[in-house]
C-alpha cells in the first residue's frame, strides 16, 4: 500500500512561486495570521510578543479599533479615485505632515513605499541641481528600486553595481567600526566633517544633487551618530549648496522618542524628507516633504495612480491622531529607555554583545565573537530562533547581519518590555555560553 501524498507546506509553495532572494526568517518560516496589541498568533498556533512590528511598519500595534474603524469607514465609501481628482483625506494628511515636518515652506507628494519616496526625492534634487551626483552614507539602506539600490551602502542589499546615479559614500557616524571610532565624539565628528569636504573636493564635480542620510540607520543596524554629527555635516553641505534629504522611512513619527522626525534631534532642517512604513500602520504608503521651490522644480506632468489613495490616507490620518492623543512619542522615550537600560545590563555580563545602541524604540544589539569585534551573524540567527521558541519576535540587520533589531510598536507597555528583557537575557546568556572560547570541549556538543 503506497504512502498517502502530503500537501506541500506554505513554505514549499512560497519557494515554488516566489524569488529565491526573497528570504524569510527562521529555518521553519512563520506565518502570522492574527494579532492584537503587541501579540500575534502564528500559523503554528503559537502566540508571540511582537517586538519587530512588521519591520517597523506596525507603528501602533495590531487590531487597534480607532485605526481599523477609520479604514472600514473609508472602504464603505470609495476605495480609489487617483490624484487626478481631489482627495479630501490626502489633503488633510498633507496638511498634518506639513505642519509637523522640519522643512521650510513644505509641500507633500504621496507615493506607495519608502523606495518610491526616495526615488521621488532623487527626481526632485537631480532635476533642481542638474546633476546625478549623490552623496550617501556607508551602511545606509534606501530601498530596492534601481536608484535606491545605487545609494545603499550595504553590500548585502546592493543587488547591482549598475546605477543611474554617481554615488560617493561618506562616513555614517557609526563609531563602533570606524577608523575614527577611538576619538572622543567632538573629534570624531570633526574628522568625519573634514572627510566629507575632502570627498566633495576630490570625488565629485562640485555639482551635487543631494546628500541623503538616515538619522538612525535601519538595515545598517540602528547605528546613530553623535549629537553634533549632522549639524557639522550640514555646515559643509550649505557651503557647497548641496540639498540634504533626511530618509525618515524608519525613524519618523516619534519612534525615536526624542523628536517627531529623527533629524530634528540633530538640530537640522533638511530640504527634503522621505517617509513611509508606519504612517498607515502597515498599509502601503510613502511620500516626500520638500521645500516648495524644490518640490515644484519638475516641469513635466507627474501623478501617482495609487499614491495618497483614500484608504491609505484615511488610515494614516487616524494613525497620526492616535499617536498624538495617546502620547506615544513620550511612551517610546520612556519604554525605549527602559529597554536600553535592560539591554545594557544584559550586555555587562554577556561577552557576545559588542554594543547596545539606538534611540527610543529603535534599538540595536551588535553581536560579536566573544573577546573580539568580529561580527557574529550565525549567533544572531541562533538568537532570533531561540527568541521565537521562547515566544518573542525580533529582527536583525547590520553590515554583516549580526545586529539584533528590537522595534516594538509604539504602544508597547513597561510590562511587555520586562517580559521581552527576561526572554532576551536568558537567550543571549545561553547562546553566549555556547560561543564562549573557554567552554570545555565536552560541553560544546
């Protein structure tokens, strides 16, 4: 009697029809089927504490009634009309963003993703400056489209060396692996500033479209520079008339706990600012805020068929209202500090941890081979899997895939932070002991 045929798993079906480069976390990938607050239920029937938030897109948590109701109300009216018609929720959202963005005389254009938002910013600046030369930062990530890949400073995310842009990579302010990292903050920043000026003088024509930076690098492992860093870079950019684009796709809307947009913390007003991800709590949305003169420099016709659609913008209006009415920026600051203190306490007794960094609810834990600064990506994979087994979902990133990314929704509670810290403490201790070079050989099996 022949054995009964088994149906292919969802992962098998995924692999059969999806690109090989579209990878999932874990050896046994997880399907999320429902969620409430900061808890999600997987296709495996297990419940998890979500401290990754849909790669920072689930800004205020799962199944938030005020957000769901706003979406449902709009869905009951009209799904789509296009920007060739007036869209009331789009205008209202643009007004809210313009009133809050640290950009002079702002105008707003909506698209559908962070990649598209950065592409729009590149269109504006290359048109206005009559140049395709761009200064990006080492360790940066700006998207998966042709132009944004060109400006991405992480080899693991750079799918092609072909580019419509001529890109020069400047220092990001990531001290842990910098040749200037041994310097005090002021001297470190001065060295990076001087290096930027040297690059402009030697590696460009002097006609530069823009300088683009993430205030807290996302895929780069939540690297954040000293407080004076971007202010000092801006002095050089202003001297050479180079527009500053702040990529706020991950750092916007108060997640850092210290300002509404990440760049505000550094005392800089950029010429353009990009946003996406959490604005609609996971619905597809993105956009760029730019100074009116820059925004209006495009002379050809341009629209976005689905950008700023009624469903996404109605939901995004509800998200901004919810963030402000529930004081979630203050919560991101308070719980972020609690998490950081807890992670630093774990790091003090865990040689697997090289550095804890980040801001608010964008926290990175860089893992290294104990006793060295050698990146430990395999350990990061193990920690991710062990945390999942213990009921906690986190992410990873970094130049070598060795940085744990801890990014719960902005509604996370102090109790949930304590729960996550207990799990992370136990998992990191276990994995660190396995990696310890002093461990007896008999115990290593």
